[in-house]
C-alpha cells in the first residue's frame, strides 16, 4: 500500500491513530528504521521532517494541563500531551536513539534540519502524525504523481545522494527547503506562510497495521443510502424503466432502514458470527442456531460423549435456539478445541443431526461419508498472525484463477501450504497482480469444483487448516498479490447430511420452498433473499472472509441465476431492457446484492467485487449510492463463448468486425473482467483453446527437437493472438485459469466413481483417479517444449500491461477492421496494436494510423523466437510517423505485418514524457 504525502510515498499500512476527545490525532508505526516524518497542520500548512528515530516519541504519557503537544528534544520539556484527551502510540526501535536538539544542526549523513517551532501542535483540531520509515527503502520514482505545492518557482539545485533531476523538487523554495542527505533520506520544510496543500487524508483507514484493521472496521459505519438517481444520468434510456428501478431502490432503502432500526445498522448486522454459532467469552461458550422448524434441539459431540440429554437448548420467539456452556472449574472451555460437534433436532421429518450452520471448520474422517463440524478455537500460540498489509487496489486487474487442490503437478490433492510456497511465486513471476481462488468454502462433493457449498463459514479442510489458509493469504500480500475468493451465494448444496438443505427438517429454512427453491440444472437449493435471517447469514459470511481471513474481494458466482426467477435458464438475452426490468427480476435478490456491495465497499474500501453475469444487466457496475447494483466489475462471459464459436470456423470465415464487436460490446462506465477461457472451458466434456487449435498433435509434436506440424504452427500463433486481442480490447481487467497460459494439454476430471441416475442411466467414473485433476506446470517450465514459448509470451503480455496500463487507458480507438487483409488495428493509451489474422498473407510497408506523432518501437511481438515464433519482426527498427489523415487518424507510420502475427508498438517519446513528468520520492 502506498501513501502520497507531498511527493513522499509510504508503502506500508500504518498503525491506527489514537484520537483524542478534541479531534487531535497521533499515530506511529514500528519499522527497523532510522527516519521519522512529522507533519504539522496549522493555518492549512504542513511541515515534513526527517531524522533518526527515537525509542519513544514522548518521554512520558502523564497528563498535564497544556494547550500543546510536545515532542521532546525539540522544544522545552515542560509541556506534555494530556492523556485525558489523546493516547500516545509508542514508537519502538531497538537500534535507534533520540535525535535530540535539531536546532540548526546536522543530523547525520549530511541530512540538514531547519527547526523552528515546527514540532509543537495546537490542540484546536489539528493532526499530529509521526511516521517512521526506513531510509534504505527510499528512492526516486519517475512514474509516480504527487500533489505539487503552488506558489513560487522551483529552485534548481543539486540534490545530493539521489540520482534525480533537481528540477523535479516538489517544494516551493520560497516557503522552505528540501535537502536530501547522503543516506537518501528526504527532508522537506514548509513554513507557516505556505499555501494550502491538498494531501491524502491521514485517516484511520490508511494509517493502521493489518492487525488493527478489524477494530477499525467495527467502529466504522455504512453511509446512508444516496438518491439512487445517477443511473439515469449515465443512461437516459433507463428513464423508461424508472418505475421498476425506483421501486428496487426503495426496497433497498427500506431494508437498510429496518436493519438500522432493529439491528443497529448494517455494520452490526453483518457480525452475525459474533452472535450465532459458537462464541467464546471469559466465562464459557454460547451456541446459537436459527432453526424455526425444529421442535426441540440439543448440542451433541465429543465433549459430552454424544449424549442428547446432556445439553438441551432453549428457543425464543424467532426460532433461535441457544445454550450456554460454562467453563470448567479449572477455567478450561467446556468444548475442547478440535472436538466434533453437531446439533440434533426433532423436526417435522424426524430426528436429524446437522452440522451447525455457522461452523468455522468441518472435516471428513477417513473411511467415513458424512462430515463432522469441528469446534475450532485454537490457543493463542497456535493462531496465525497476519504481518503484511493488503496491497493497494491496482488500477488494472490481472487475475490468475486457481484451485488449491488441483494446483500440484503431481496426481494428488494439493495443500494451502504447498500452494503458498510453490504456486504464489509462480503467479508473481508471471506478472499477475491478483489470484482468484476457487473452492474455498467447504463442499462435501469435491467434483463440484467448490460450487455446491455445504459449510459457508468453513474453509475446505481438504487443503489444510484455517491457519494454513491465513498463512497463504499473508504470503500473497507479501508478494504484492491481491487474493480474491470465488464466493458462492447464488445457491447451496442439495446435501441434507452435511449442508443447509432441510436443515431444520423443512425445505423453507434458508431457501424458497418448492420449485422456486430448487435449481433443476445445478441440482441445488436457492436462497430466499427476502428473509431476515438469510440476509444476516449471507452478509455476515461475506464480511467473515474479508475480516477473519483478509481476502481482498470476491468473484460472486452465478449472479445471473440470482437476479432472475428463471435463473437465466433457456433464456437468450438480446439486450432489450424489458428482459431486465420486469416480473422475472428477483427484486429480493437484487436488494441483497446491493446490500452486500454496499457493506463491502463501506467497510473495506480497497476490496474488489466481481459479478458473474452473462445477461448484461444494466446498472450492474454502478455504485449503489447512484442506484446501481454496486459491483466493481462484471465478468465478461460472452467473450469465451464467442471464441469457441469462431474456432469452429475455417480461418477464411473469421470476421474481424465480429471479433472487435464481441470484445467491445459492453456497457459504458461499467468495467469488465475479460477472459479468452476460464475453468469452464478446461472441464472434461469441453475443450480449451489450445486443444481446439492443436488437438491430438499436442501429445506428439510439442518438443523442440522434433519437427512441428501445420496444426501446431497455426495453434501456437493463434493462441497468442487470441489472448492478446482479448486483453487489448475486452475490458478493464483480465483473467486466466491456471495452466492455460501455456496451453495446458489436458482437461480437468475430478476423481469420481460410477454414478447411477434415478432413471437408471449410468455415468461412468474414472476409478477415482487424480491423473487429470492437476496442473502440469512442468510443461510450461520445460524450455525444450513449445509450451514454454506460450508461457513466456503470457508473462511478457502481463508485464507490458503492468508497464503501460493499457487496459484502463481512457484513450481507445479502433482504426481498422479489414476483412480482406484480415487486419485489426487499434490504439490503447500510447500503444498501437496491429493484428494480422491472415493465414498466409504478410504485408510489408503496411500503413497504420495513430493519434500521436513521434517515434514508435516494438514492445511485444507474438513472432519473437522466445515465444515460439519465427523472428520476422525487427525489434531494432524505429517507426517515425507521417502527417496526414489515415484511417481517421491524424498521423500514421509503416510496419511489416507478417501472417498470423500481432505486434504492439509504443510511442517512445510519449513513454519518456510519461516517466519523467513527475519524479517523486517513493518507498517500495
């Protein structure tokens, strides 16, 4: 996470400021550091200092009557911060000493200080912030932006110790000075006459450690609903459906109002896991469960020898059952950590033993069919402690979709620990900035790919313990990777033994009754989003994964099924608005989606939500305050299906306009995550792009020491082109399923036995084999195989996007879709993309239009021999533009466009300008 303060970037999550009664604020972080920055807010000006850190910012926290806060060693030591108004956060450093008097002194390594009364802070609402940073982490970065100080000219002088242009100083020399010492420690001073500068808010949201996050979130509310009218400004056509949309928003507001009235607000309502399930206090354990259909209930398990008479529960008028189990005489909990537990209920359909709905962990014992709930409350010394802050939300999202269990190259079920140690570094190296993990929520049926969830609050025990999962996420954060969870709130497993189905003996607990509560294609149960306790359960579930496990967001599965009573089944969406806003829309589900997005973005502002929607629902990615559903991204699902349709055709029948239209057909102001293929195409019964292109030749002709075939040559070329044009035109985010980056040769087939259907038909099994339930990463790594070239290209593509940010560039222009030449040319940012899909025609001196004049050079080339190409493009060539209108562009340049090749050209001068426009001091 990076924080900009007058050009100083602080890439760390800092501890929460201690806020006094008068609004004053003081915070500090602990680092192995030698630099303190102190900022003063007085008369709308700030002062920034650097020097050696101290063991304690203040010598004492005793209270005295004073109007000022004193930092010792700067001014007289009589005045100290009153503790009845502010708590002082300690700065701890084992190897640092108090810097002492800084009055006109040298503070080591050439760092100059110009001290006045700058460390004295008035109590009238100003903020005093002390931030400790390692001097060794400071460096100049040319690509960053900052808020510059207005007023006066910049002084041109030598900045000793850093390799920077002195003209890039961010501080007005008329109001202070910036001195850089030999230890690369930045120092900047602004006096009280400096003009007002807008700095990023030094709020508790930013200045905290990852461990402090939960407490901050608890003390943070969800803003009240907005007007819900912004959607009509974005799309005036929606005004024709104002009745439906306004009704939807009114239902959302009414639900918010009722939650505020009866539950104390959405923040408290979403902490259902602190009330339901097992909760521990100093005196004992309380267990609560919502089971309105049960006639009687009792808690059973290892702790009471499964005696149903030992712990009988009582019920209130809302169908909530409860029991309190006091600690033992020695203070030990009544239920030991790791004990098996279940709830036994007398129900309308008989006696039923169920795993508690809010269980935090469940396991399947060897040679047993049912799962058991596990009371999970490890001692403090066994709990994992997060140490790395969440990475800052990237502007463009590049997602590596993954599954823990099948992520090993061996035919085994992989673990959280192995994924952490072996797969995460691979994802980082490949250039992705986010990992999306499937099948986290516990699911009894492994072959369901994690989509038939049985225990919503429990991480799958197949892969390890909850602490192992936390360790994985913390490691991802250390690597700078976001971790997104594939969350399933669209349906639940039909399993009555381990899951929520028929939980209390009725089909209405959590779900709609009858046909409305059953998804006939998925064979699963459908939630009743209009029920109070279902809302509590699902909202709390989303928050639980963000808060307890530090996930950075979600990919919501099956949202199309949620939004319509027909669930999108046997419906062809044409884009007609009547398909979205009518009686087939499930307004209760829409309200839930608005609530969960509202909750997530209010409590976790950096969190990302992606909705899997194939229908193209308008307003899907517009904030809830403006009347939208609130997702950050829509999963652009139609593109993958389109590629399959195209791959079934001859090359001669590929239409350039059709490809461009399919990739760009998305709603204005609503972001999309696009993919050429995901896990869906990798499943048994389907075919990946690589298999569509190369088929069985992949098994015999992928070694570099053997001759290739026309099918392999075509497949390798088009595999790269398809992925690049998809990323280049398809959206603001990109997704790839693990292994597909190098054209994984085999499908996914989970271990399974023979299955006999109710009608007597038999579905053959695979003898519970794991051979096809793994990812052969060794194929992509082997430099003697052609898979390696595909992997190298995918890696280069990710890094080009990282450098140029073309997916989120505001400038996008498609200048050519030539059906005869089979050429597509488009611009994104300062890049020009040229695709030649022709099967045998290459074009020399081919003119392509562009917006900006200057010199262009190749930055990515699918024909590079490193990527399995034939080196027909010169990377040394310089392409200079000519004036004159061409393809609707004011400038143009000449290129060589070989057949079945894509080349990306970058404006060299524009690149240099972008990089050196605003040099700032940054910390990595």
